């Protein structure tokens, strides 16, 4: 029996995740572009790590970090009396971490594609760095940022490994589409699993198709 | 009046230059890679010299002794880049208005004056890709002057244009300099451009000022026939 709750939850988690991912990705790409520090290459590799590490490893690391006994988990309990393990916040956290490299890489490539002379021209016309960023850098890198955003959304929608480690599979609370597929299959309910497979496939296909269509129109 | 006295180590040589630019057109002439653009970038604040000073009227743009390095936005120096660097996502009008701090009646009057002088009244709503090379040059000029600069830097301003536009714009540049009466510092490797526009010419070779013009100065485009108009400058 297909329930819509995992579908709605998946969209909700992915939507909130991409908000975080957008700001974190743009901020880190901008800072990394502006600074020249020793160890920059190492930091860059660290940012890309969630893309290449198995999601379950990301989940394990997050569990160690934000779990009840983890350093962040202890702080959260002590100062805010809150716990994020096995909550929707954990699903958002997992989604944010695994999709961050996609946003970061897309933004970085978009920034690299900008003619630096245009930013210099804005500076010589009296613009502050903030104004240069909003009126030149962002508008010119917009197609790349949208790509990053859409890919991150699609990635978060399909997130399984890290999510199950820290958000668990609580129907109605933390069960997203991929988790629903896994547990329906495990309990031999292939019809439900198949329906979820169709739903998530159509959803992600539409997103990517929409992106490509938009890109085709803007170029 | 602008006084420049700077040193900067570049990959192949050390730029070491000292000059004063009055309210006229000063040409920095030299072959590609002799440090001309670096000088402009240092004046604009886009690059930091290793030592020395850059002073415009009484404003210290850069001083290694006083550890002063004003950011480009505080220098009031407009820079016309070689490829014009017009913002492709804005129309002509938005490009021209970009450097205006307060949208006053005075700014509107200046805008009207500039687009009339530069003969671009018909272009305000065009996008940049719709412009020809000559039109881009005029729009870039309008944008640079609209910011009401104390100094205007021009990097090979006519090199991207065809002969007809180049000829027209040379005259317009001269006219604009007379009206604005601020230092125009122009870099070029074209003797023709230097001779047509410069009230004063500084010859550069590997980052240093040289007293003798390089052989290319006496040649025309094919590098064979001696030029006849250079005496004008001596």
C-alpha cells in the first residue's frame, strides 16, 4: 500500500537541505576563490569527500559527531536540550552533507567561468566587494548555481545510506522514499516498493529534464 | 595631476617607473609584455606595487612607506579595459549608470551629455551582444566617464576596432579629454594610436622608461616604411 507521507517527507527534506547547501556551497566556493592559504588543496579535497565516500561512511561519521555521545551531540543536549538523531533534522543534515560537494563543485566551476575583468571593471567603477558579488559574480554564474541546486536536490531526494544511519526509519517521521523502498522490499511488498521506485524515478527525471530544458533555453 | 613612482617584480623583469601625468593624454608606449598594463592596474588599485608611491592630487593611492593601499573603489579612477569589459547581463543604459553613486539631476544631465557626445542615443536599451566593436567602445567610454573619475586609464582602447571606427574614435577621445580636462593615461603598442592621441609619450622597454623610441615607432603596420608623422612629438 503506497502512502504519500514518504514522498512528501522526501520533498520536504530535500527542499530544506538545498537551502542550507546553497548558502554553504556558494559561501565556501567564494571564500576558497578569494583566499590563498597553505593547505587549500587539502581543504578542497575535504569538501569533495562526501561525494566519493560511501554514504554509509558519512552516516557513521555523522553519528559519531552528533550522536548522544558525540561532541556535537553532547553540546546540543547540554545547551539546547535537543537531540537530532532519529529526527527529520538528522535527515536534513544527512542530505545537506552528501549533496554539498555537488553544489560546491558547480559553484566553483561557475565562478571560474566568469571573466575576472568584469569584476575588476565593477571595482574600478566604485563598487564594494559586496556589490561586485551581487551585481556581477552571482548574475553571471547563475546558470551554474541553478545546476548545482537542482543536482543537490535530486541527490538529497535519493539519499539512503547516511539517512538510515542517523535518521533511522521511523514511518511518518523519518521514512523517506528510498527507506520506504528498502523496507517494503524487505517485507516482501514488491508492489509498494515498485510504486515508490516509479514515483522517485519520475520525480528525479522531471527535475533533470526541467534543468536541461531551462539550460537549453538560456544558452 | 598624478604622480607615479613604483617598482614591482614581474616574472621576467622588474618594473621600475616614475612619471607625472598632467591633465592631458599621456601615452605609455611599448611592445606587448613590457609592463604597460601592470602600470595601469597598479594605478587603478587592482594590483599592488612592491614599493614606491602613487599620488593623485593630494590623495595617496599607494605608499609603501606609509603602508597605504587604497582599494579601487576609493580611488575614483576609471579604467577602460582592452576588451571593454561591459557587463553582458545588463543593457547599455544599466552599464553606463553602474558607476553612479547618487541618481541626481546632475547625473541625468551628464548621462544625456555623454550619450549625445558619443553618438549613442539610440542604444540605451540594447544588450551588449547586439553592439558592434565601435559601439562597445563608445559605451565603455560613457560608462567610464559617467563615474566622474579623477583619472581615466585606457588599455589599447582602439586596437579591437576596424580602421574606420578607429579614425572616428581617435578624434572623439581627444575631444573628450579636452572637455573633461583630467589625466587620460593610455597604453598602446601601436605607434599610430600613440601619435594620434598622445600629448606626451613615455617609451617603455622591459618595465623601464627609455629615452629613445623603439624601432617599431618609426615603422608602419608592415614594419618596413619609415613613419613621417613622428616629428610632431619632438
